[in-house]
C-alpha cells in the first residue's frame, strides 16, 4: 500500500496548537491524500464514496490528541488515526447493510448506491487497509497499539451483535444495564481506544493510559445518552433530523428502557399500547413524549449524561500531564456534550 503524508512536517515540528480544529485539519489533509489502486474501479470508487460521507472524524482526531497530550505528534499517530477511521467506516458500511438503511447523512448508503455484494467488499477492504496502516507503524509501541486496536475492534463487533439480538427481544427482556453494556461496546470503546492508542505513541504510562481510556469511554456514553435525549426532546432545526425518530421506529433507547423502569402500572399499559402502534406511525410521538415527561425520564437523561461526563472529567484530572495540555480534550468534551444537534 502506498501512502503519502506531505502535510506532517509542519504539524509535527512547527507548532503546539493541538486543538481539535487544528488536528482535524491536519488529519484531513493527509487522509484525503490517500492513494488506492485504480482497479477494480467499482470497489475503489465505492470506497472513496464511503470515506467522503462527511463524518466528524472524532475517533482519529482523538488518537492524535492522545499523542499530543504527552509529546509532539509522530507519524505513527497519523497511521493509527487512519486505521481507526477506516475501521469505523467499515462498521458503518456493514451496519447499513444489516439495518437496510437507505441513507446515511442524507446520501444513499453504499449498498443502495451500488449493491449489497459491493458494499460487503467495501467494508472488508476498509478493514484490511486499517490493519495495513497499523502494520506501517515504525515505533516501538506498534505491538501495544495493535493489541489495543484489536481488542476494541472485537468489542465493536460483539456490541453490534448484542444490538441485533436486542432488536428482536421484547422490551421487558432488555434491562438498562444490558443496554448500557451494548452501547459501551458498540460506540464508546473505539473512542476510548483511539485516545489510548495515541497516548501509547506519546509515551504514556499504563496508569495514564487507563485514565484516558476511561475518559474516552465515559464521554462516549454521555454522548449517546444525549443523542437519545435530543432525538426525543431536541430542537428539529438544530438537531438536523426528525425529532421522535427513535419513537416512530420503536427503537430501544436509554429513554424507553428507563421509562419502562420508572412508570406506574397504568403508565406501563399506556406505553405498551403506544408501542403496539405500527412502526412508522408518527401519531405515537406526542403520547410517548408526554409519558416520558410524566415519568420524568427527560430530567433523568440530563442527570445521567452529566453523571458520565463527570466520571470522564475525574479520570482526566488524574492524568499526570500539565493542565494546559488537557485543554483540547476538555474543549472537545464540551463541544460534544453541550450541543443542540
């Protein structure tokens, strides 16, 4: 695999601005310079399409931030960041196939634009390139970084299977702790591992690595709680998608599971009647939202997000680096967890 990293000299040797915005620009510069083979054109055109989906790139930038927290950026951090982003996109492509999703971020999904067979190959190829980027690392920490990556990658697949299993289980069979475990594995673990991988490259000790992993994991959980809350109670103009979408599709969320736990027998019967309405029926949204308010599950969600955010910040406080170095991570946490969309 041929790779080029032309922008890195200035970012590695020329400055100490390691804000999310600056590192995102540095990541995008070299990531967009990727080179894939010309043939088979269908496969690599589809990969370019998948990688141009406008994602936030939070995971790869966290990898860079983990490195920058402790030491000047190294080329290995960009290689690891590329691996993380490619793997993340692999999961999105395959998730869309499993969910039969027609759109992602307003664009046709890979299996819709091309076909399911090509989409499967796109995901497989993205995963293989992710491992190839890890293999290109030159530093002494390659084995440790690869081990952290592999453990997280496996957890993502296990979490996805748990999610698929829960979709077909009755609501009464899914408890909040099980859902929390699933969300942690499916979404939060890769965020946490990205930050840890960068910290390893930067020379972090084991204790600091674990604190940074816990910071990333808990920020990820807080973000998902917030996302579920915004789907129900967010401003449609700011949120960027139809409010109540999870309710319309009967999706099991933090809010729904907690509402079932908190509601009275009469409210439980009302909830069951609303959920019995056909998936896609928008008429159920006002009733479910009112039930959520009556159970005060909206207030609970705000507290729960704040609880995980506070756990994350406590772990970041324990990392043995100057407080000035932690500012970019604090700013990113604030950006992710204090939003309307």
